[in-house]
């Protein structure tokens, strides 16, 4: 079977994903861009200045990976297409790329926070960890240069103060990763900032999930910060301090957060001093 989708199939998929992106509120006005590889050296991509929810096949642009335009309608390719071209050039396995500004992902990108906590298996296996890379002006050459180091080992990145970018071995996989990313960001926001607690997976659990991911043929995605098994490892690089992760024998949570431990220590110190003064 041919590795590349035919141009009609690719166009239909781009229009469909554009509609879904728009309906899911991942883009506003003319934001976002989508592309699909249709030959070793050729992609089909969305043009500049159109709503992704209301595109027609005639507006799509066919380009070579060096940026040469092979076919286009009335509209030029987006200035952001440079980051798509860089991804395809850096990693021959990439078959589709999506870029959007989903609100929760973009909020994390504005805060400069990577999506890298090991909190649930689906995000880890199919998406992996999502680094937030430094700010570069939209459409500038700085963006493709800044994403280049991540093209092979990761499946998506947050662009600081800008939005989300994902890729995959098919355009559908790239879009699923964009959806997964927004979902992951939303859950991180709920657990981290609204509910205020999360049981981070242990490093053993994370290793097990990475093995499953490899069995599925996914060798990219990085490894999220996991929860150390022993207190001695809590300050290791990549290991999260996870005060809420420990369960006692009955399965209930151990509520000793660092703050309550600190308060307990202060109380003990006060008692020690009072006792000393009285002696
Ligand atoms: Zn953008």
C-alpha cells in the first residue's frame, strides 16, 4: 500500500479536521494551520487568511519541502507554514501536522509551563510529554529553528505565548494528539489549580507505560516527571515531589503535605523552647 494519501483524500481530511478544530474552539477567526504529506517531498496545506471551519479544497496550497509553491488558489500559504516544512524536513516519518491556539494549551504556553506530569496513561502513551519552547514571533524563522531539536523525540510542543503544535504518522494522528494535548492541559489545570491535588504516577508505573508505548511502535514522546518511590530521590532531576501520592494501608491518602510538616516542626520547636525555659 502506498505510504502517501492521494491528493483528494488528503484534501478531504484537511477540510474535515479544519471543521473539527473550529467546532472545538481550538481556533478563532483565521487562526491555525493544517498540512499533510502527499509525496516524499510534497505537502498539501491550508492557506493564510481563511477560517479553518469553512475551507474549500480549491484554496489549499501544494508545496515542496523547500517552500516552492506547486499549486495554489487565490490565497498564499501561511507564514507559519515554515514550521510545518521544518518538521517534515527534520523527520521523514511525519505525515501530518496541526497547529492551533486551544485555550487551555495556550494558557499553559503563556505561563511557560510544559505539560510533563505523569498523571494518566493515555496522555503518556499516545501523546507523551509536551515541552514548552521559548517565545519566537509568529511566522518568524525563529519558530522552525526553535522546534527543530524536538521533531524526532517528541510528538507535540507548546509555543510560548502562542499556541500548540502537534505532528504524527498520519494527519489524523497529529490531530488526535492536538485533542489529547488540550485534554491533558485541561486535566492538569483542574488537578493542579482547581482541585489542587493529583496522584502522580510512580517512576515504575511510568516505565511500564513507556514499554507499552514502545510495543505500539511509538518511540517518541519523552518521559514525564514521575513520582519517586523513596524520599531520598525526591530532588532528582525529572522526579516530582509528590506529597499527595502516598497511600496508607487502608488506601486512604496521607494528608501530610510539606506545609503541615513545616507547621508541625515549628510547633515542636516552640514546645522544645518552652520546656527548656521552664527547666
Ligand atoms: Zn499560530
